[in-house]
């Protein structure tokens, strides 16, 4: 579930560079079609002018970076090269955060250079054996910073295998995934990150820095994975439209009518919520691929119609969907909607399919086609993997008959695969086609990924220290934040150290999420009762985020309803991010209210949540045969007539916890993995009793 803007997160929380060794490029085999020299040091340019293009960056005393032009070239011909000396400050025991770890680099100004027509970076390098050197350093490209934003795109790559002999390094630009816009580059940087540099003092010579075009950019993060069997199946039936009835036949059910009259819903609060839960379950149970027991990601309907000809069936699924399908089946059983035997039958079928899917190091790819079971993604996502693990944990605690099969899948996965020991943070994921761990970290604490961190710690796959290396707030120097952090000081307790702080909006004080959406705040509470296990931190924060969602929507925006979170775009079938700006470090905008966020609020403000749900049904044509549709524009009244598996499952699980005495949360907390991790989360306090400026 990749719903956080990765570029912004990477810049805000530090990057880990891809560490795929650059190699010599045999130019006879891969002809260079085009070359743009950034710095070759052999021209007749005056030394002062040439070095004026470069600047040394040393942001923490007593570290230093210096450079000079030296005689001697990487080629046989006479010439010069750039010598770069670095000295990093000694390590200390301060909390490792962007404002304390320092930055040490040599930066070449590029002044808006257009590099869009190139596919590789090329340069030559060797270390100085007399001074010493680390066998790797980082190279970066920086995008141009939008005026006043304080934020720019950064792509980075860790060059390894440096020796005391000249080596040609060729880096595919595709591996520098932080840059999306290659048309305006502001700088090329040689960086010496203290966490990655085992040798803290040394020198290198660098020469012939250039951008080149080979016409063969290599694999990229956006490379499609075509479901060839699905395409052949569709073609044999006459194409996508002709295959749609066959897809419909594979489903377990279909809605009987597009809309339900809200006046027919019960007046009693418990019966009202139970009806919503039951209708939602019927949809989740219907919109699955019967032969494989996999939930479909989404089904889109035409306005006022459930006719097949007006619909789009998304016959693919994600590992988060599968994990939440496990949680949904458990919820339906706890609410009495299905018998134990039926629940076991449903989950056994899904487990059988899981056991047959293609995996990598025990982890599942992000997407699969539900008709042919082909993977349709090269990416293995940390947070999505964690939600599948959470579903398996709850299933094995609920149904001992399935415990062996669930446990076997869980134990095949080691979350250390995603862990960056240098930053002590979890990576966004892994690109199998590139053999590349993403340089993006889940570094902000109050997001949905925290549940994955807890699972990884509870399994013993990553150290407990990781929990406290995620940022509660960001440094004040990150001026693009929606609000400045207050009381951002070092805290310590139970042998752990971390940086705290909070935002303040009106009378509310809270730790921000990334986008200010309710799913970031409350999605982990679907399985972890944060109000019980972390009352002064996560539990407190969930309540405040809910309060602000309600107050901001009703009073600041003038909406009649509230609950903003990533969802379908009303009036279409696209997807967008919605939130409350002041709740997030960057903050999404408004424009859509989604029932899954409105229902999540029953975990923190049940009375207000129920009133809001009734208002949604009263004002908008948003309730169908399978429960709430995905979103509404509260101003125009446009509705997104989609059922999304994840969002519907969040509705059901939230209602099951509310109506069935925290049933799912109790199962999750009973699992040995979480039992081992729970002592870690109970002692932190986000906000002091008295406000601090």
C-alpha cells in the first residue's frame, strides 16, 4: 500500500543509497550514442573558475571536505583530476537524526541542467593508498527546488568496489529513483555519509564525470509485468469486453441493486452498525475469485447501475487485500455472519492459493492477477507484506486448525530483508527486476507502517531500537512542513533514546502523520488496541487526530460530513490522497470524504462517528447493496461508485472490534509475536501535561 509520497519522505527522513556495484562499461559492446561532460578537468579552463563550480559541504564540526586539481589523469594522456579529501567527525552516542548526523560532500552546480536524454552517469575514481579511503561513497543528483518549498528531489547511488587503481564506474540513472524530473538538475554531489563510511578519513581522485546515452537504460522501477496467461485468456474470448461476463462468472456474487434507501436502515445504533457490517461482509464475500479464494482489488460501477456492461472488474489483488481478507473472515465469524466451518473453508482456500504463488525470499509480490495467479509487479512492499502477516497472525489465533499453515508462511519471511542497519529504518521495499532495495525509508513514526515495524521487532527480525529511530516530528529546518514542531527535544526511558516533539493546532497537540489522513492514524488500531496498550502516545494521538478531522472538516472547510483519507476520486474511478493538512507533516488536501475513514472513527469517537455515518447516508446516494461506496465529494455530492477490497475490509474490521468486544484486536495481541513487542510501546508519552512553546 504505497500511499505516502515517496519522494518527499525520502528527502525528509534521509535516504539510503542503492548499493549495486557500478561496473566497467565496454564501450565497444555498448556504444555511447551521446555524451555530456560535467567535469573532465583536462581543458584550458582557469583553475579558479573550474573549482568555482564546486563547493565543499561539511555541516558538522570537526568534519571537513576539501578539494583541489592534481596533475595526473585517468587516461594515458597528460591531464588533471579532482582530488577530494574528507574527514568525518568521530562517532558519538547522540540520537541519529538528520540535524545531528551531519552532511559531508563535494557538490558541482548544474544550474537547471536538462539530463532527460541520458541514461547513465559515468566517471573514473581511485582512492589514495597513502591517506586511506573507504571502498565506497555516494553519488547524488539533486533536482531544482521549487521556489519557497524547501524541498527538492534527490537521487542517490552508493558506489562500491573502489580501489587504489583507476576504475570506471557507470551508474544507470534508473537506479537513482528519487529523481522524477531529469529536465532540471541543480547539482551533482559526491557524498560521504558518516553512517556508511567505515573509514572516516581519506582521499580520492575523480575524473571524467559525464552523462552518457547508450540507448539501453536497463531495468526501472516502473517496468510493467504483463500477465501473459491472462492476456491470452482474454484474447481467446474476444477481448476485454467479451471476457467480462466470464470474469463475472468467477465471482461469488454481484450486487442486486445500485442503491439502498437510507430510511430502511435501523434506528437503533447497534442494529444500524450491525447492518452496515453485514452488508459490507456480503460484498467482501461476493467479490472474490471463487476458484482461487482471492479478493478482487476493486469493482467500479456506473452511476445508478450495477449492470455488467457499465462496470469494470479489477481482477487483481494485493498482499494487503489478502491480509485484510483474513481479517474480514475472522470479523464475519466473530459477528455471527458465518459459521466456524464456513470461515475455515474460506481461509483454507485462500491459504492453498497463497502456498502456490510465486514469492521471493518468502515474501509475496505486491500484485497478482486473480484469474491466472500471475504476479503483475516486480515490487515487494514492506508495509503490504506486514499486513498479510497481521492477517495470518489473527487467523492462527482464531482458528488453531490453520495455525501450522499460517505459521509456516510467517516463518518463511525475515523482515530484516527490508531493514537498513545504517539508518535503523525499514525500506519501502525491494525491486526484484533491479536487485535493488528501495532508497526510500518509512522514517516517520505516525503512519500505517508502524504496525510492520512492531511485527518485525516482535519476530526478532530487527532490533528494538528501530522503534525509536522513527521520527516523531521532523526538524524545524524542514520549512516545508505544515506546522513547526514544538518541544522537539531528546527523550530517554527504559534504556531507549529518541527525539520527541509535537504540532499544535488551536488547542490540540499531537504527533503528525505524513499526509493527515485518518487511515495513517487509525489503520494500525484495527489490529492493535492502541488506546489500551499505548494510552499516552498512540492511543492519545488517535483520539486527537479524529477530533481534528471532525472539527477541521465541519468548521474550517464547512463540510456537512467528515473523514478524509486516500480513496477513489468522486465521480470517477481514479484514486487520490485526501487528508487534513495540519495533521500531516506535508498534509494532503481536502475534496473527498470516504466512509472507511468515517467508520475508522468508531475506534476513537463512536458516538460522533455514528452520527456522521447517518449524515452521509441522509445527504448522499452513497449506500448500496454491499454497503458504502468508496467516497463522496461533500460539496458537489458526486460519489465514487466503487467497492475497494481494502477500504471495505477496514470498515468491517473496525465494526467487528466495536460490536464484538475488540475481537480482532484481542486475537492480534494474543499472538506471541506481539506479546514480545508490547512492552516496547506502553511507556512513551507524546505530549507533556503542560504545553511548551
